[in-house]
C-alpha cells in the first residue's frame, strides 16, 4: 500500500511562485507514475503534470510555467509553479499510479492566486 501527502499550498500574488510537495510512503516499487491534478470550485478535476518513467508531461495550460520533479532519496516529488495566474487557484492533489491499476491520492492543498 502507498500513501501520499501533499503540502505547500498557500496564498500568492499573480506572477508569484510556489512549490508543492508530495511525500510518498509505502511500497515504492509498485509506483509507475506520479502526478499533480487540480480542481477549482465548480469545475472538474484536471491533470496538471505527470512524471512516468522519468519523463515529464504537462497540460497545455501550463505553458512552460510549471515543472514537476522528483527527489528519490526523500520519496518526494514536487510541482514548481512560476508566473502564477488567478485562474491557477484550485485545490491541488498529488497521486501515484500503481502497477496493477490502483492509485493513491493525497488530501489536497489549496493554492490561491490573488492580489
């Protein structure tokens, strides 16, 4: 079993930066993908970024502003967000996909971009 805990959200001004962290515990060998998603009020949850086999991928709306990275030694992966916009405000969730089809979700961390 694998557990994930997201942290690092907060209030930031437009144009600012924020880094989210997702700490993973449990059977690391069962993980084949790691990702970040977000859900704004009244909207569906959407994928933001993912890393699969070391290769990152991003949603179109990221437009080069976000970077997903991983620290193997700390069992943690990150979402570095730059040039944040008000429309980036959402609850951000991290998740891992496990071999066999299961996945594990964190509790979410609020990101608010506002002046």
